[in-house]
């Protein structure tokens, strides 16, 4: 009995995204480099993998939205979807969370050049998002647009 051949197993990155809600509004952003739609959050660092994953998401949210915003992360993932990281084309897994905006000022990082609170009911995601992120937004929209988050 030999060592199993792992050559068919892939390497994947993990990105955690916040579906940041202010009642019926969702915060959408645009990635500065790609010009494509994005949600707050980002890829997990290797040293964060064996830690509490919500700490990684909290780090990303603070990096991208500043330290003056107040929010609550609902700890159960609400979406798992495939993705391809725009820069480098790496295969990635999106883990999405419902995050409730409580208040405070959002200070957008240099990673994004646009943000807007959009009505989930009326939002046409294809105006900003494409491919896998568009699919993820539409899945979320179909599942949660009527969910009152407070």
C-alpha cells in the first residue's frame, strides 16, 4: 500500500464576504483594480486558518471599512459559493455572512473606489457584478431580500 496520489487535489483560497445590511439596504462596492463589483471582506491569511474564522472576517472589514463602523456578524455562514480571484485567477471559495450595520462612519480603503447602499428588492446586480460574484449576489438576493435585519 503506497502513499495516496494527491495530484488531483486542488489548492483553493478562502474569501469571506459580508452581506452588510442596513435594514433592506445592502452595501456594494467596486474593486479599484478590476473595476468589478465586490462586497466587504477578503481572503483569509494562512495563519488565520486554524483560528476563529470570524476574526479574519472582522480584520478584513476593519481594513476595508475603517475602525469607526459598528456592526454585528451573524456567525453562521449563509452562503458558500465558488469564485475566481480576479488578480491571479486563483480558485476560491466564498463564505458569506449576514452582517448587520449598527452605525458609525464607513471609511473606504484604497482597495475600493465606489460604495453604495442599494435596495435589495430593486437592485440590478449585473450593473456592477459579473460571473461568480454576480451569482452569489443573486443567490443572496433570492434568499434574503425580505429578511428584516436589525
